[in-house]
C-alpha cells in the first residue's frame, strides 16, 4: 500500500484531500468490478464524446516506449489505459486512498505504472522528463498557474500536454450565476443529471474559463485539435442520452465560431515550448 507522504498542504489542498479520501472510501467496490478497455478498441466510434475523442488522439500518437505522466490520476483509469497502449506511465494524485485503488487495479491487470503521492503544484519529477502529459478533469481542482509551471518544467521541450476539462466561458458563467438559473433551472437540472446521487463537486473546484486556457497555452504553439463539447449535455441533459449527445456535438461543430461561448467541456493538446 502507498504510504501517505508528509508534505505541507495549502488549505485548498487539505479540503480536496479530505473530500477525495471519503470519495475513495465510497468507491472501493471498483476493485471487484472488471476494468473497461472499450475506449481503446474503437475510440473514433464515439465522435460526440470528448473522452473517446481524447483516446482517438492518444492511440494515434504511438505511445509505445514514450514516458507519459497522468496528472491527478484518481483511481488510475487513464494510467492503466496508457500502460496498456505501451507507454511508460507515471501517475500521481493528492489522495493516497485513490492511489491505493489505482495501484491495486494495475497489479490485478498485470500493468506496470509508477504511482506517486504528490500535489500538482509541486512535482518531484526532474526537469524535461516527460514526452506526453495528460490532464483530464484535474486542472479545475488545482492552482492553475502553479500546476502549469510545474507541468511545463517536467515536460521535455516539444513534449505534448493534452487537456480534457470542464469549461465555461466567463460570459456564460454570468448567465449561469443569474437568479433564474441558480434558483430555478439548476436544481431541476441537478435532479435530472444526478438523480438521487450526491453530485461529485468539491468546494473549491471551478470550471476552466477562456482565461485559464490562455494561461495554459501561453508561450506554447497554438493548440492542436482544440475541440468544444457539451453545450446542453451534462448541463441540462445527462450524457447517457446518446441521440441528444450527438445532436449537441453537431450543433457545436456547426456553430464553431461561437462554440467557445457555448461549450461545457474543452479538449486540446499543445506542444510545450521552453
Ligand atoms: C475529478 S478527479 C479526476 C481524476 C482523474 N483525472 C480522472 O479523470 O478520472 C480529481 C482528482 O484530482 C485530485 N486532486 C485534487 N487536488 C489535487 C492537487 N492539488 N494535486 C494533485 N491531485 C489533486 C483528487 O484527489 C482527484 O483524484
């Protein structure tokens, strides 16, 4: 089992850690379920889904033998999938309980991954170490400028940073914060999306805005394959409604010039310049 390391945590990190320790305790049943490799088989099949599109991109990168880092790996889904693709995978998370689940799954699946307990804002890896770095649903939990500085430090010059995150343009956020949405629409939507389940939202998390994206891509080449997802899906309609999800994605493709105002998720990759 991974031992919890002693490192000084910020107040925000302490709250994230406490939340995810409890979350991991509620998810130990994952160890009894089969691990899903679906997304590696035909990733282009679900062209409307950002996660599948990320794997469409990753499988084309030919990761065999490449040194890949998974930022804030949680229960290790991406770490295991990338190891299966032949990458040399390093993965870290703030929460040792989540890492214990990830490590047990990797052992069970016969995969080698180097898991570490650390915070994204202060990485223990050496400079210029990774060919590819994946940040999926993690940057909205961290101090972005500090984490990005560290990610760029540990990436090789010309290395790839692949980002797949919840997002909302700051103008759209103003609509989201209106009384109508806050008091009327949002509670109804939460019931539809989550049913009786408690939403998985930590106290400090916030969707990335266009300003965060600017901070991430600063000094790097223009993002490759920048794509926007989830206009109404996951906001008003759950993503299990497949036909609706396809229409939603088609709408964002057709409305490309304003998709950055409408979308609720962004996926892109950049080449790290040093
Ligand atoms: C929404 S989960 C995403 C996990 C994984 N990336 C995935 O997509 O399944 C967010 C993860 O971020 C971790 N986390 C929160 N703050 C962190 C920090 N400052 N440094 C590293 N990990 C952090 C949490 O422990 C949790 O595992």
